[in-house]
C-alpha cells in the first residue's frame, strides 16, 4: 500500500528524461570523438551583426 505521490511520480519522470537526454547527447559526442570530428566547429559563430538594432526594427 505504498502509494507514490504525484510529486514523486513527476520527479521520477523528470529524472528519466534527464538521463535519456544525457545518453542522447553523449552518443553524439561519442560519435564525434570516434570519427575525429570537432562538434564546436560545426556550430556557426555568433556575430552581433546578425542582431537587428532598434533603428532597423522601428524603421521598417
């Protein structure tokens, strides 16, 4: 008769999702390491030129 509360059920669900997400991300990192790829070189570089200024927003 040990009933789980809704809080315990939600904590178990969130923990499960975090673990599964961790396995997914680690599999990507592991595949990149095996194939000698640099994951961070595939991410585009951020530039402030990509961000609109307030003048560009209001003068459209």
